[in-house]
């Protein structure tokens, strides 16, 4: 990422400032701008004059690259400042530097299609309120002092890394930029702005990137690094931020990609009491590398909590990739059309416990990948009440979650095609209420896989980072599907429908299903598997079974233990068709044992019909043996079993009924008249 940042910096520097070695001619100084207190101190380069001086509408004309040095620059409502390339000139760069006071823009600024780059620099800050800004080319707004100097007869911009303290604020202002739009300042705020940037919008506050210099004071931390409120932006947005806060509040629309590279806190639509939607029509990529200066400190203890990253109440048409080296990464109430990747890394915060939270109701159109140094919680938490919160997580593809040095806790219902959860050191637990629904499941944990029967136990085990034995049996609920991998010490899992189990590597496992359960395959290994009483039909594949099987038998409602070196046979089922049956009906809370494979005898096959047993065929055969007396033409009898004589009529009319129900007319002997 460091190389990428340098590359981006170099490209942006060339694009926005370049070397801009241009010829110039010294111009008169002290020209009145004729706009809301604007005053031009001097001009250099291709400045070709002014129209409309003394009025509220001023045209500045250029026939080459130029530098305009303003004493002050303010535009009142209803006033216009127009930058015009004349005499057919194209690709021009016009640099504006302002010496005194914050620039307050309430009117209009325009640059025609001959101006390729328009740059306005005011270290004292800028305010755009109710304004309209239109440029055909690139636009750069900066509070960086540019220091435009003469170098060998040409115009040169030097000393870019000067301290910048002024902020840039945009309120209710429309920007239409035909090229790239860059805003560079320690603090940038855009409120209800409408921005159309053909080649994207870049908001830069980070120090040391050839855009802006570090302030002289150490550990500067600003609450308002970049703040976007209810914005409408047409184009990709790139935010490069320092040790401050990047905020999007009260929703908004970004018709393109949103990319954030930060060293501090990133809070995207988190503060949103009205739950206004943030819509990103492309992909969302956010990364914070974290630092102590750009992080949160506990108000009571003073302990350093690390950086935070949030995304809430958002709809992203593409992918979401979020990574933080801070303490918390949280997404809540989001809908995506693509994949979601949530990652925490140590960075400078290796002493901070990292949490990944997935809260509220979330609908992921692709796969969900979570990789956390410490805990993962799919659910929510009410800090004031000390209670866990529920929700819903729908994932169209696969959920793959890895808590490297923590637990995975679930208090929301989850639906996916495949759910793969792994705790490197601790547990996979639910609140005993949440249900996981998938075609396949994989659970890997160092300690316990199962449910807990109280919120207090759930919170305590997550916050205390405790390795749990199954002291209180509560179930992790799934809704059907197949457990392809259950690798843990202890597990307690129940299915609300059927359950298939094909892969186990554990000490003790408790399983139950509301309907049928099948334990099959050669990859099921444990010391003991206990099947709960609620299971109706239990099918066990006998090959390579090395675990003790415990269940409650329907014959006598007694618990049965079949050790691992005993082959399960049909005799053990002791019932009709391999089922345990009871003359008094099935007792409550007991299990059918169904013997699977060749050990279970099947019913006797139905005998095939023998045509010779048909009475009509027997009579026909007798007649064939005495054809003369029977007065039957032997030439008409092709297959003796194909038909039988019709003996139902008093007079044989030569119609024969076949075995298959059809009839055949046969020739008979003439007996005379």
C-alpha cells in the first residue's frame, strides 16, 4: 500500500501541479476584481485582461498558462467569476493564490473548455455556501501554500510541503467538474453538496503525501478530518486521510466507487438517527492503518482503545472491503450486491483487543469473509444495558469467519449456502436462540462449539476470552444441512429438521435432530457421540466406526451404549424393517435405530407371474395336444401361452382371450353342416 500511495502521489502531483514551466509576462498589480471584495494583487503569465470590472460579473481572459495572485477572493450571491481561455487556446493551467482572509463563495465560478486545470490556493481556508462551480477541466481546491515563483524565466510551483491550517467547507453547493476534482486541506466538510466529477473526486487530508505538510504541533487529532453529510456525488470518490476522523453522516449517494485510505477513525453513516440510507453504486474499499494520535481513548480509564471503523445503513451495489488496525470494525444494516470482506490487522495496535461486529439486519449478495485477530460477533450489543442484541444475516454464498485469537459469538439468525466458522484459540458459541441455516457447515474450535443458556454467560465468555468446557448444555442450532467438519473438544449441536453428519474430530459430541439424523462416512472420529432423545430416526454407517455411540432405545426407553469396536447389526435394531418398534406405540423421547447397509435384511421379493398357472392356458395346452378332437387349426396357434380359448360362450366363435387382455380371432375346423 505504501508503494501505491507514493505512485498515487506522484501521479496526482504531475496531474495537478506538474512543473508548470511556462513563459510569462509581468502584469499590472492592484487590479480591482469588482466582485464581493475580491482584489487582484498581481498577475503573471498568459493573463489577457478583464471584462466587467466594477460589476458583479467578471471575466478573466487568458491566452496562456497564468498565475493570478489575489489579495482577497470573495463572491457574493448573484455574482459570477468566469475564467476564459481566448484566441483558441486550449489545455491551459490557471493558478490562483489568495493572501488574505478566508475565501467566501456564495455566487458562481466558471471555467471554459480551454482551461484544462484551475487551481485555487488559500491557506486561510475556503467556504462555499449556496454556490455553483462549473469547470470543463480539472479543479483543485487547496489550503496548501503553493509559492509560485519565477525560475529561469518560467513559472514554477515550489515548496509544496508547507504547513496548511485552513479548512474547506462546502454547503449546498453544486460542482460540475469535467475532469478530476481535488480538495486538499487538513479539514474538509461537504454538507448537502451535489458534485459531478467526470474523473472522480479526491479528498486529501493526510500529511507527507506531497499534498499537505504536517502541522508544527505533535499528535494533532481533529474530530473533523473529512465529513460528508447527505451528499450526492456522481463519480468515484477517493479519500486520503491522516490521523483524524473520516465521517459520512445522514446518508447520501455516491454514483461510483468509494475508496478510503486512513490512519484514523472511519465512521460511514454510523451517526444516523433517522437511518437515512448511504448508497454506493460501485465498490466500497476502506482501510485504516491506525495510530495512537488518530484513535479513541476510554473516557473513564484513559486506556487507549485503538482506531474504529464503522459502516451502517448502507446499500452497496458492488463489493465491500474493510480493513482496520484499530480496535473495532463494525457493519450493520447493510445490503450488498457483491462480496464482503472484513479484516483486522495488528499494525501499531498489537496490544489492543480487536472486535468485528456484524449487527442488525444484513443482506450480502455474494460471499462474506471475516478475518479478525481477536473476537467476531454476529449479532449486536447494547452497551448501556449490558445485553446482547439479535438480528438477521443473509448471505447468498459462503460465510467464512476466522477469529485467530478469540471466540466467534452468534446472536443473530444466519442463512447461507455454506457456513465455515473457526476459532483459533477459543470457542464458537451462540446465545442458545440463534439458528444457522445452510447446506453445509464447518466448525473448528480449540474449546467448545455450542450454545450458552444466558446473556451473562455469553457476554462474559466473549469479553473474558475464556476457554469453555460444556458445563451447561445448551445447543447451537442449525436448520438442516450437513456437518462436513466438526473439529473441537466438545460440541452440542441440534437441528430443527434433519441432520447429516459426515466429518467429526472431537472428544465428546452431543447431537440431536427434530426429525432424522444420519451419521455416515469414514471421517467421523470421536471418543463419544451422544444422540439426543428428540431424534426420530438414527442411521449409523458402520464402516470404520471408532466412537462410542449413546442413544435412548425405543424398545425400553433405556440408554444404550455401543462401543467403538462393536459393529452395529440388524439384530441390535431388533425390529421390523430395521426399526425399533414397541407394541404399545413409540414412547416419548426415544430414538429409532436404523441399521444402514447390507446388514439390514429386506422384504421377500414378490414372485414373478407364471403364465402356465393361468387356467385358460392350461385348457389351451390340453386342446393343443389333441388338435383333431378340439377342432382347432394347428396352423393358427403361434404361441401357446399367447392366448387362451374363450370358454365363456356356449358356442365357440373363434375369439381367444390373450393373457395380456387382448383378443385374437383364430381359424377353426369346418365340422360340416
